[in-house]
C-alpha cells in the first residue's frame, strides 16, 4: 500500500524515497514541560532528564534551527503543553518561520478560548486524548477529576468544526470493553480521524470489531489499524522480517530537556537520547549514524513498542533504498 493511504499526513512514499541525513526535516516534536493536570493510569511520566519546563529561549532556538533545516511539521507536547506559559509565542515563531503544520498534543482540558487563541496564532492540528465513552470511565482515566470528561468532549466537538482534530484512544484493561463505543463517540463528535493504541503496559494484540463499517471508511488511520488487527498484526512491536534499522530518525526528531531522542516513543519509554542538542553541526550526523548502526531488534524499547505506522514507513524506505 502507499503510505499516503494510512492517513498520517507526515508519511508519504515520496518522503521514503528521498529521506536522508541531509534532506529537509519532515516532522519534529518538542516536549515543553513534564507538568500535567491529569493523572492517567497508563502514564509513567518523563525521565529525570526531561523534568521541568524547557526555557523559552532554548525552545525558540530549537524551533529556529529546525526551520533552518526546512521543517514542514512541528508538534508541541508534554506533559500538558497548554500549561506552558509561552506556548502561543512558540506557535507564532513556528508560523513566522513558515512551518506548514503546527500541531498540539493535549488532554483537551484547557478552555475553548485558549484553544481558539492557538488556532488564531497558527495551530492547525490538535491531537486530543479520548479514553472513554462516558463520564464514569472518563474521569477514572484522567485521574478522578470531576466534570473533566464533559469539558474534553465539548472541546473536541467545537475544535473539530474549526480545524483538523484527531483523538487518541489509549486502550487499557479499564476501557477495553468500551473501545467500540469510544470510537463511535469520537466519530459523532466530528473528528477527522481516530487513533487506537494499546498502552505500553497492555501491549496485547487488540481485537475491535466495528459493526458500523461506515465509521471506519471515514477515518483512514482507524481503518488502517482495524485492518491490521483483522490480519493479526500487532499495533506495537517489530517482527524479524521488519527493517532492523530506523530511517525515521533521519528527518524526524524529538527534543526534551537538552537532548535529542530517536522518537517520541523512545523518549517516553525513558530510553537514552542520541545526543545533546548543543553541537548543532553534529546533530544530523549523530542521527544518521544511529539510523545505520542501531539494530532495533536488539533494543527492547524498539522491539516491543515500535508502532505499526513506523514499521510500515521503515519497510517502505528499505524497499526504495535497497532494491
């Protein structure tokens, strides 16, 4: 299949054909803070080196360096990035530096007014967590915060009228039996797409049987994931036949603290960074060397947690570059 069919706008066959250590950066993610007002049961927080708020000066510097390398897509996350006091200023910097897609990963708990301001400043993509189909489970999934489920679902519905919104449904033992109803709720709220994923601690092969096929047809990422389930493919983890080496790090990057990491999953699973984001003449070279030398099948973080879309891209890159 063509990578464009998966539904992630950062993935394409054209990117896989061209990606190298010197091409324009395609997608980068900045972890602004480890602070969060939720206590989701599956979240294990950030590693010690990523604690606290990133300084505004350093965050600005990173964005400008990425833009100098032709960055197309940026994502701000945390923690909860809307708790970062100068988020709007960073969005404006990215917009002024001609970054095309500016995304926020959020739990959806901020005021609608705050989200509207972010859109006005340049945000055109929100990824919002939606781990329940009712308030009882919803409040449990965010740490027993009363009334929060209503706020989150209202924000999803209103933002979906204005820009591109996806929801991430993290599946655990607490909400597995509600998965189909959560998907239907997300669809009814008007979202652009739906991403279901098992929590890292709950990485069993999921089985979600959607009775309403029309919902699946309207959401490419959801369709891709469910078709993978039907064919017996895990959402998380590598197989021996997959590419053992990761080309995503060539033009993709996650930065937290003062370091750059292979990807956001590797960072969240508290893997070691590739290097410090200091000697800027060597950052791209360090990532190229990691891509060429790091056997992901021998790394338990990669082997157990690499996502299906990343595997798909990696295998496609291998086809183009090792024919």
